[in-house]
């Protein structure tokens, strides 16, 4: 009997999250190593520039994970477990921003409260955490209607149709913040569908060999589209330089192919699993630590050494924050 690829995603979720977390770190902080304007330079730069797709991979996995959590826990416990883990990493990142970026206390309050995010200043402060909080907030409502529907595939398609209609109707009025969240709705809902399929026995329909072939084709097409959008600024369907469609066509196949690779090896790799466990804290701290340490290290070391030393620094800091977070959440 062929194994379902969705089962492999669930099995190797920490390792896939670790891969996505490191790709996002590359996107934010990697110092290019190749000689400028050489062929390797363009390849390295492209891999770095599309590292934001790690967020799409996160959201696919989050949708799957939440489909399990919402069935295991009462609503109050669901919210407590989700939101309690966000508080300390966000607070730590904000406290570090005060001296490093010379924030005023007023700006600190606006960023941590989510006011800056909600009013459109998307680059102000770790936008993904506030975006995922919105998904956490509304997910139980979506799941309620999804679980009550007779045909889950039709409901998923209908939800995408509603999303697409909203995107086109509001395309000239939504803020950058709203676009960042809206563009990630399809991949999150797809993750939810995958989670339901795995739990209801429908995942067996996603056979590994055909899914791998389809994923490889989608990945190649998605990378080509992403190149056109990222390098040339082409806009597809949605008025954003890096739109949802190429990211979706890269992020989802990347998750499936990683799951297939780990299953074939029979293991997912301890290093990636380690970083997967630190992914929230790593996301929260990487940019603020990068703003301080990258310029400092750049004056002392060549780019390769800067990348290695910074990875060691950010890993140590995020491990400590993760350890503290687990201790505190365990007491709540």
C-alpha cells in the first residue's frame, strides 16, 4: 500500500518548519558570498530574495496543526494555548528594539499592541506574529462551518471563491498589511483541508509517487513565476510584486517534497527539527539581533564568517528565549 504524503508532512512537521525558519533567516540576514554579478551571485540572490516563501510554508503547516488542535481542546483552551506562546517572544523582541532601534515608549506601545500593524505599518514590527494571531482568532469560526459542511472539498472551493471575490473588489483599497494577510489565506485554508484529510482517512488518496511528480512540476513553474514577479516586478492577479500564486506554487510543493525526502531517508534530521522547535522565537529575534550584530560583525569578518557567527548568536538567543517561554507557558 502506498503511503500518503500528507501523513509524512504531519510526521516530519518540526523538520519542515525548521527548513522554513532557516529560509526566512536567510531572507532577512544572509550576507551574499558569491562575486557580484556572477552566475552564482544571481542564483544565491534569488534564493535569498524568495525566502519569504518560508512564511507560506509555515501557514500551510499551521493550518494542518490547528485542524488537530481545535478538535482536541475546548475553545477557551485552544485560545489559551495558541496566544500564551506569543506573548514572551513578542515582548522580548520589543524590549530589544527600544535600545537597538531607539524606539520611544509610545512607539513601543503602538507596535506591541498591534496598533501599527492594524493601521498599515506592516514593516514596523514582526508582522507575521500579528498575522498568525488573526488566523488563530478566526480559525475556530471557519472550522465550525467547515466541519458542518457536507462536502468539505466544495466548501474549501467556495471559501477560495469568496476570498478571490474580496481580493478583486478591494484591490484598490486594502492596506499593505491587509494584502500580506489576504495573500496568505489560500495556503492556510489548504493546510486546514490537508489536516482534515489526514484525520478523516482521506489522506490515503494523496499517493506519494504521483504527488511528488506533480509537486516537482508545480515547483518548477512556481519558481519561474516567482522569478518573473521578484526580478521584474510583474503583478499577477493581485496588485503585489510578490503575489500569492507563485508563493503558493513554490511553498506547497516544497513542503510535500521535503516530507517525501524525509520519508525516503527514514528520518528528518535533528538539526532541522531543532530549529523547527525554535521557529517562533527565531522569527521574533532574528531581525532585531541582525540590525545590531550584522553591522558589527561586518566590520570584523568576511561575509562567510559573519553568517556563521550570527547564526551561532541568534541560535543561542532563541534557544534561551524558547526555554524561558516553555517554562512560563507551562505555569499558565
